[in-house]
C-alpha cells in the first residue's frame, strides 16, 4: 500500500475509533434504560422486526457491493463520466429496491396479528416500529445511495462523522424522552424517524461538497444498464452471497423467537450487542480497507499484493485472538454488574458466540481480496452455506435450544468460510496453490492456543474479583488486557512474518509522526 492509501485508512480508523469509544458506554447505558423503562419484550420486538426488514433487504441483491467494486477503477483513473454513469445505474436500481420493499411490506404487516399473537404488547407498537425502521431503510436507497462514492474513494470517515455523531445525539435525546415522559416509546420512534431525514440531508451535502460534478440521472440509469452489463452480472452473483450473509447474521433471533420468546431474544441480544460492537468497529475502522485493497489489486503488483495479504491476515488474526479472549473473561462479570445475574447465559453459549465472532473478524481479509478480484461467480457456495446454516440451526435448535442454533451457524462457517473461500481466492485470484495458506493458518491457531493457555493459567492467580464492583471489574480488565496483549503481541512479532510486517509498519508511522512533530 502506498502512503496515500495508508493515510486514508488511518484517517478512517482514527475517526471511527473516536466515535466507537463514545458509543460503547452510551450503548450499554441506553440498553439498560430501554429494558428498565420499556421492558425486555419491547426490546425483543424491536430486534425481531429489524430482522424481518433485513430479510426484505435481500432485494438489494448485492447492488452496493457490485457498484463499489466497479467504482475502484474509474476512481483510480479519475474518470468522471464513468463514475456519473455508474451512479445513475445505481440510483435507478436502488429506486426499484425501495419500491419492492414498500410493496412487500404490505402482506407482512397484515400478518403481524398472527406473527405476534403471543406478544403481550399493543399491536400499534409493532406497526409503528416497523414503519419507522422501514422508512430508515428505504431512505438509504432513495436518497443516500451516492455515499458509496465516498466509501469506494476511502473517505468513509466523512460519513462516519455524520452517521455516528448524529446517532450519538439521537440516542441522548431518546434516553431523556424515555426517562422523563410517560409516552417515551412514541417519542423514541419520532426521534428515530427524524434522524433518518437529517442524516440523508447531511450525507448528500457532503457528497456534493467533495464531488460537485457528481450529478446522477436516474431515468437515464435504465438506458445505461446495457452499457454496464458487468454490474448486472456482479449483482446477480453477489445476491447469492448476500442471502448467505443474511441467513448467517439475521435468522438466529427469528429461530430463537420461534422456539422460545421475545425475552430470550433480548437476553441473546445483550451478548451479541457486545460482540456486535466489535464487528461494527471493524466495519467502520476497516471499511475503507476494502477500497484500499481494490486499488492495490488494480495496480496488479503480485508481490505487493501477497505481502499486504499476509500483513492484514496476521494482524486481523492477532486482533481477533485478543478480542475474543478478553470478551470470554469479561462478558459474564460485565453482564452481572450491568443488568443482573438472571441475564447471564451459560458458558457454552458464550464460547459458541465468540467462536462465530472470531471467524467473522478473521474472514474479512479473504473476503476483501475476493471481492476486489470480483470473484462472485461461486454462487453455489453461499447457497450451500445458507442451506447448511438454516437447516442445521432449525434441527439442532429443536434438539439443544439456543446452543443448537449457534452450532448450526458454526457448521456452515467452517465448511464455507474456513475451507471454501480461501481455496476459491487462491485458485482464481492469486492463481497459486493453497498449501501455504493452510500451513500458515494452522501455525496461527497453534500459536494463539499456546499463548492463550499460558495466559489463562497466569490470570488465574490474579487476586481480583471482577463480579464485586465496577472498580474491581475495570482494574481486572486492565490487568488481564495488558498481560494478554503483551504476551501474544510479542509472540506474534517473533514467530509470524505477517505480524512483523504489521508492527514494523505501525512503528514506521509513529516514528514519522514523532519526527514531523519535532520539526
């Protein structure tokens, strides 16, 4: 990666990290207020409706992914005409998606009295919540679609300031209204609706500020479809991958509700909220990395491509190891102090959730390179993944409840994400044998397992009870974090060449920053 790409990636990471650190305490506090004043069932209803809407979002068919990969080359060449034409095609396709979601929502809303017949909530809660969530969804398709240019051009940080900053202000207002008014949920919905409008205005203003020449012609987008047949081909291929992603990430709450209750959905959501924060952090911090990799692939320097691949892979594996170990040690006492003992799920459930989170973090490197090479033609793989995920989750869920559902997810992740996707990337992207990848992957696993075992033994001697108080929890978290991060980082630096590249890059950046500061 040249310096320009690195600087843009760091800028995206810096802005995202700032807002992430602000959102973490606010997110936990707001969820606690939501549960205490509105109830776990309202929270479970909100989660379930969002999952239903995500199902309709499958109509997006991977258009955004296809557009983003198609924009890498025109942005690299500064071809304004092609960029405007691609945006016109995107605007036209997204307008169709918005219309579909609105029409498809009608029979779904008619079915609400049957779907939520066991819910102990007024039916207007269901309809009002769904309408507000649907409006926020379609606003992205009708008004905010041009934001993809900022993302593809590694300027995601400019969007983050508005989206995350606006979300922070919105959440504060919602909490105050829930706490001080008797109709807090109504005001919560009104604020959510207003946020969608304000963010749409801010995003479009930023796009036109950076690209004043960027004027799409949506009616002309239909005529341009024949010119950009590649977009349609990539969209059709990406659609199957999107189905798989939906089944993997969004069906668990629906299956849990089918087998249990909205309350268990909320309990499970408390855990996935914690792991979800990590995922969101990676999405925002490294969202621009996809564009950087796309530009790297466009240069077609195979030596540099492989070097960056292993640097990113090792650093992501190291990060996933740190995060999952610390979450395993800290989530139970955190839930205990945050919400109470009754909200703590079993240790096996936590391990299964973290296993999925670990794969989710480490898979991003292979996925990013695969997308940058436009390798979407393996449409059979995501369909098999979705089938394995859904069928095994239903069967195992019937046998073993929540843990069975999570085992079903891991089964599909292992077969497709850990085995198939790297093979497909090496065969059709790198055009190399996958043997070195397999050996290196197991090397990473063995190193992480050995370090984790040693660290777990050492941490067992720490005389601090994190369940006692928030002060003890914070002190315990700091001690084990410093201990584990220090041990595993040193080990990776000494034994893993990709990690050594990563640490040397960070050291070089810091040294140049310090040098420029002295000047």
